[in-house]
C-alpha cells in the first residue's frame, strides 16, 4: 500500500468513526418529503430528478433510507451503500417492509466494491462527493458500476453560491457544512463536518466528462423554491447535476 492509499484509508476510517458516533442512537422512521413543489433540500432534489423507472438503483450514502423509500415505486430493486454500519442498520429497518428487493451494505467506493461492471442503471448521491478522499478513484468506480446510458445524479454544496462568494470577499473561509469558517461542529465531528472538496456546477460537469458521463441537466434548489434555479451557479447553495453514461 502506498503512502497516499494509506492516508486515504485512514481518513475514510476516521470519517466512518465520526458518523458512526454521530448516528449511534438514531431513531428509526422515515421523514415525509414534500414532493408537490420545487425541491427544498437534497433528498427532495434527488427524488425530483429521478427517472420515471429504474431496474436497479444504487444510492451512495443512503443515510436512513429516506430517498430510497420515496423512489421505491419507480424502481424494480433498491440498493444503498453507507460508510457507517450504524446507518446501514437503520436503513435496513426503515426499508424492511417496502415491498421491493432491498440491499443495504457497508462499503467505501474509493477502496472498490466487489460488484460487476454496469450493474446499476441509476446511481445517485447527495452530499457525499465532498467527503471522499480520492475523488478520481471514486468517480472511476461509479463510472464502472453505471450501465451504458445509465443516469448519475450528484448533489453537493456549491462553492460559487453568492453567500460563499461574499464570505470570501470579506476574507472569511466559506465553510459549506459548519459556520464559524468550518469550526462550528458538534463534539467528535471533523473540521467542516469532514468536507474535503469544494465544488461548483462546472467542476462536477468536468468530472462527469472525464469519466465518460455527459451532463444533461443542472438544477438549483432550496427553501426559496424556484428562485434558486433562476441563476443556479449564483443563487443555489447546492449544485445538482444529472448525467448519462456514454
């Protein structure tokens, strides 16, 4: 193992420990999403951009299963990957009676997973890409797992958001997960809640194209509804990009 691989493994282990501690006593139960209007949060945005039908969907960082629960009627089979064993168990309990084949497993894409090429026709992840250590290795694995013409949906904090731009103009670091320049975290959490990468709509699109995925749609969302989509690169706190594997 090289030094860089060792460092990546150590960072991933620390992130897993942090999330396991954070969600050690997470209650079961699925929060209801408002899917009638414009998406206000990352879960609603993933559901909003989900294709009408998927044979086999994978959500990376599935959390407690809220997104998988809300897209179950559009999928033949549901799969969720989590870095936290505690959250895996919570998701399994929440999706036990969903009425579809469900597989929730512990894994880390950076280290590779023992799953055949092209297994999934839809892969989605929200607020995960900024946490991975080796961005390129993770994207290669996603591209490998995604079937030809398959859909990838990514959402992550948008560093070009106007609030972050103003913070930089004022000489402040725009922490995208925690206030006070990334220091206002809960006990046991990592700096800026473990965010390692700071991305924009444009950088996500470049990552897609580097790995054989053509961007097809971008979308802004937030508590002010469609206003976030007027000029997403400036007005949306999150960058959501949909792409199709060539």
